[in-house]
């Protein structure tokens, strides 16, 4: 018996006026998702717990059966490992955004107008050459991953994760990392990060790519902001294979999820055309899943980021379009596997609002189908229909034990 966990990042939402008070999932009229619902059982899932707004790091860890509290140390280590940076014991790792700032280093846009991947790669190579001057004994390791996303690792003595690690609001000062205690290490680390932000602005502000972008009336990506830092070293995750007795592959585009997969000991598959954005090739991801099964894997973790990105942009039409592309992925898989020997789980890792452009604490729909799953008679996959499902209300941490049971592994 094989298992597939399909995660539509931020796919769930609330009813929207511009969609006739349907949710984006309902508006997508997703035939493959409804086909899965017809064959399976639905319920509502709290990724962490009722009333808790989950980050993608905590939510995805929970869905894989790991303690979501491991994310409390910050997502930086997962991001850095996922983009291919070497993270060692004692290092500090951060997720980074290319951003647009004004002449006073005040934040104008936290994604630099969604700078394209081609431009961001060139700018990332430039930032990778930055060396600290005031804190010259601290080494920097930087890598751009997808579009505005990147990761940073600090290596040196006297560093602390006890510094402020949130992106400032638009209009806030970019180089404003604060120590959260009075220790020398926290003050030194805040100084290192603020120096890095200022140096990134100096080299990027005059870079030919940004000169060209301004001429074309595009927003410059003229600074890099670290956030979501991780505690010193790597989170200790028991190997997925040891934990569950399953050989696993991870099919994802974004660094965070790749990092989770790698640190769980999964085979992480790089998929040509998987971008993490609205243009991502979900059919190529479906083929990667099928290829993993042909290669002997018995569990595949598939993550699609783009619905969350559309939500953060308030792009309702784009979000509906991404959900339709996830439906194509699911449809391709359903056409090629036998649900008598394969269990499929479909779930968003959290809800993201196209109105507030933020993650929500709402419960999200989840569907199990195949294997030993008994159909509950619900024939539509959506936030609304999940209230009528036979699975009732579960947590993210419950998903893997239930999946194993439906696979006959317990």
C-alpha cells in the first residue's frame, strides 16, 4: 500500500464577494478534487490547534507527524538547507526577502514587486559577494532561491538567535533588527544583521538590473531583509523512514519545504517547471510523483506553493487559477494509480485570506481516499462540505497516524 500527501499551500479561504460568496475552492469547480471526495471521507483540520494561526513551517511539520513546536526556533534552518546552503552547529540561518526600500531605508514593498526570478538570480550573485566590514569576523553565506526568496547563514563566534526576526511593515525601517535581551551576543547579532541589510542596499541600489528596472518603471529589488531566523544548529528530526517505515520522496519547489524534506531524510525531487508561483507546472509535479512510485518509493509528499502566493497578493482570480492547476495534478495522479492500493490525502496546510492577505486560524478541509477509507457520502471537496464529512475534526499531527491506518501499516 502506497501513500500520497498533497498539500495546497494556503488553498483554503473564506467566501468572497467577488466570487458570489463562494470560496476560491468552490469557485474553481475542481472536478478531480470532487472525484476524490466521492471516493473518500472528508473532515475539518486544525493544522496546529483551534484558534492558532499557523506558519507554513509548523503546519507542514505537523502534517508529516513531527512536533510543530520545532518551528518555534524559526524557519531559517529549513530554508537554508532547502536552498542548498551548508548549515553547521552554531550557525544562524534566516529566510530572506528581496525588498524595495526608499532612500531612508524604509520598506516600500516586502517582495520588491515580486521581482522576476531572472533578475533576482543576478542580484543574488551580487549579494553573495557582500562581506561585512564592522563585523568582519562573521562569515556570510547567501543564496537566492525562487524570485524574491533567499536564505542567509551567519557563521562566527558570539552569535544569538534572540533578536527580532519579523519583516517590518511597509513604511517601517528596514535595518531595524533589535536584540531581545541585554546579552553581548544578541546585541552583536542585531548589529551584524543591520550591517548586512545596509550593505545589501548599497550594492543593489546601483546595480544595473535595478537601474534597468527603474527605467522600465518596475520596482527595484534594492535591499535584502533577513527574517524567520533559526536557533543555532539544525532541528533534530527523526528520519521519516525510521519513524514510519516508509521510503519517501518530496516533490516541492520552495526552499522551506525542500528543507523539511531533506531534514526528514526524504529524497527531494527537483522538478523542471516547478516555480512556486502561478506559472508552476503542476502536471510535471504529477509526473514526478508517478516516477517516484516507479522508482520504488511508497510515500510521496507533494507541495504546491502558488495558491498562498496569490492570496498574499490579494489575487482572487490567480488563486482560483492555481487551484484549478492543483486539480489537474490530482486528476493526472488519479488517472494513473489504483485507489485499492494507494491512499491519497488532499489538504491545505492552512487557510490564507485574499482579503487580509494573511494566514488565518480557520480549520481547513481534508480528504482521505483509497486503501481502507470508507466513503462518507460527501461528493464535493470544499470548506463548506467538509463540515458534513465523516472524519469530523482532526489536527495536523493526526494525519500521518490516520494515513498509516488507512494504508494498513498499523
